[in-house]
């Protein structure tokens, strides 16, 4: 049986930190350093949620859908998930999320950080939808 608890927690933490990041631009008491720290924390929450998601998705494909040959890396897993109607026809977006995650891991710079921050709200929406498909649970 697949345990979705860590995934739910990671998505909840990203949800909270994303809201904090979005509100930070309107808070005059914050310094630029504070805003940068909040942005970096949001990216870190994205990395954690993304990594937890693809590993949970892999277990779901194996244990729930019964697939025998499931790769052990994100992009091929997303392709398998799409082939099994789990991504709502949004494979292109999931591959973009994978690229954003690769960018944060290998060459962290301001341009890539801003691009990743722009992708995170879409990732969160799609990740919650995927969570609901995998668990049959309504997100609240």
C-alpha cells in the first residue's frame, strides 16, 4: 500500500510557503534580504514537494497500477503516468516542472530562481490534482 502522507505534507508546506512568498512583496516591513530568504525557502519547498511527488508517483505506478517496468527517474515516470491517464493530458507541463527542478539543482542563479518561482503556482495546482487522482481524496 502506498503511503501518501509525506506527499500531502510536502504539498501543504509548499502551499503555505507559496502564499507567504506571494504576500511578501506587499509587506513593507520586510527587507530585500527577507524577501530573498522567503523566495529561496519557497524554491526549497518546491524541490522537496517535487522530489517527494515523483517518488510517490513511482510507487503508485508499481503498487496500485501494477506496472512491472517503471524507470527510476522523474521524466520517464511522468511519461508513464501520462500514458496511464494520471496527468490530465499535461505531460508538457510536467516536463517543464522537471526542467525547473533540474535548474535549481545544478545552476542556481537569479534568472533561474525567478523562472522557477513563476512555475511553482502551476506545479502546485497540477500536483494537488495528481494527488487527488492517486488517492481519491479531495484536497481541502
